[in-house]
């Protein structure tokens, strides 16, 4: 009975509110992640992010998007020149999935909105 209750707790919000509804509305980590980003902005601290090293080398194979556990359009963000989605959890699956090593981790200062490495 408990198993089916937990299953319904995850599936019903997904059916009503769309994909990853459980993550958005019930995840115990979401408030901490949002609070951390707000604090980082207030204190002007640098933060880890996934950066596009050289978008000209991208062959649009789509492997980065397929590897993303959050189902984000990583390939489109690479073509735009930066990975800038609030739902990105910085797991690095897209980095590992890219055969041309176009993506990598970097540090971004809160003062640089353009993803400049500091």
C-alpha cells in the first residue's frame, strides 16, 4: 500500500503539471538549490557551470541532449553559445556524452552574465 502511495505521489503530479513536476513541487532539495543560487547572487560568489568551449566544432550529433537526465535541449544551448537553463543540475552527463569535448566545467563570477571564465 505504501509503495502504491509513493508511486501515485510521483505520477499524479507529473500527469497534472507536466514533466518533472515532482522535482519542481515536492523535491526536498529544490528549496536549498534556489536559496543557494540567491545567496550566491547576493554575495557575488563565483559558481560552477557548464560552459561551451568552442561551438564551431559542434557537429550537431545530439548526443549531449540524449545524455541529459533533465531532458534539456543541450544541443540548442550549445548552438546559442552558453548553457543557461535554471533546470540544469550540473551533473556533467552532457560533458561525458560529447564525442568532440565541446563542453566542460568552468567557474562563472556573478558579475559576468555572459559566462566568462574567471
